[in-house]
C-alpha cells in the first residue's frame, strides 16, 4: 500500500498583484475611512499589516484611527539614534495613550561601527547615513509583512494627487500592498480630527517644525516655506531613501 505524502513547497510568488490593488480600490469606492479601514483589518483582507510611523507632526491621526480598530497592529519606529528628544517623548506618550504595539527598529551595530564609527556620517554623506539607519532596518522588518500603512495625503503634492487607497509596493518583488488611509483627507480634516479627539501635538510643531526627522538634518521652516524645506537643508536631498522623491513619508 502506497502512502500519499504531502510535499512542503515554498511559495515564492508575490503576496499581491496589481489586480488585487485594483479590486480593493473598487470594493471600497465611496466608503468612509473608518468603514473601509475597519473592514480591511477585521476581515484580514491585506494579510499581516504593519504601520511605519515617524511620530511626526501629523502621525497621531492615523495612529489613533488604527488603534481604535486594532491596537495589536505593529507600529514600526526607526530608532536611528539621531532623533530629537521631543520625538522620543512624543512616541512614548502616544504609545501609552493609544495602547500601541510599538516595535523599535535599530540599525545593525556592526555596520554602524564599520561605516559610521564617529556618528557624523550625516554631516558629509546624509544618503549613506539614512541607508544605514533607516532604509536597511526597515527593509528587513517589512519582509515579514504583507502590507504597510502610509500617511500620504493627496493635497500635499501634485505627485500624490491621483494616488489610490491601495497600491502595490514596488520597492522589491515581494508584492506587498501600500495602504493609504488618509489619501483623501485635506489639512482641515486633519486639524479637525486632532481637535475632535483631543490628540496631543508634537511639541516641535509650535516651534516651527512642519516636517520632523532626525535632529541633525531638520530645522524649523519660515512662514511661506515648503513644509519640507527644513529637511536636509543645504543638501540636494528630499527623501531618506525609503520613498521615491515626491512621496510623502509613511507618517
């Protein structure tokens, strides 16, 4: 008698395809944010999902929205070792208040010792600094998830004006989804949500920091300046490398 044996096979296919993103966009066309976000999380429609947060100027909105539906969603924070003390305090405040499943991501110690022993790489090679402290740790962490939430909003740039709620992450061949819950929110709605839910603001906002990254590479912006003018000022650099030029950071 021959015993049938099940053969374990490694599935090397993509998690999602462009067709899946189109289907999800059609499924939730016209739905309110809280409604479709709840359906995605509670129905496990995007698999294992993580949120990547910088705990920046507007981060509290999406963190609060998601935590009210499922506080177990991992919130990935890139602990670069170069953050403002105010950002770390704000992270801890929101994590406690919202009951977040906070996951701090750190750069590889051996790589730092080999390529940034002085800790000053940001001063002469900001791209290399971001690669070590942000890009590589995040790539490694996201490999275990099927989708990630971003904080991109259409009103902030013409390059984002037509972004959908669901899109394919093209940073690698794994077929993750990028989910943009706030893509159709405008500045007034963001402000109203802060006020309606009495959400705390990042302490640097009132000091003129419209976009907040690592402390050596971030300054306050003057009235009328682009919100991201304070990032890598003096350098021909607009993104840390996690996103393509013109893309909004995750949060």
